[in-house]
C-alpha cells in the first residue's frame, strides 16, 4: 500500500469518525441538555467539512501519483 493510498484511507476514516461523533454529540444533547455535548458535536461537524475540503484538494493535487 502506497503512502497516498494509506493517506486516502486515513482521511476517509477520519471523516467517518467525525461525522458519527458529531451526530452523536448533537443527538445526545437532545436527551441530556448539556451544552458541552452540543458544542463538541458542532465542532466535530465543522471538522468534517474541513476534512472533506482537505480530501478534495489532496486528490486534486496528487491525481498523477499511482495508488500502488
């Protein structure tokens, strides 16, 4: 597995993790009412957007490098 492929997999897993954590934080805020959980959820979803933008530019910049 090349460094590019590893980096791609790691970014995608990070995006999935931040989405799930963000959804959990926002939904858990609905049941517990704690503001900290809402803030963590929103920040995590903002991080998801940032990671998605990073993934787009990463793929655009390194499209000429093989995945092998």
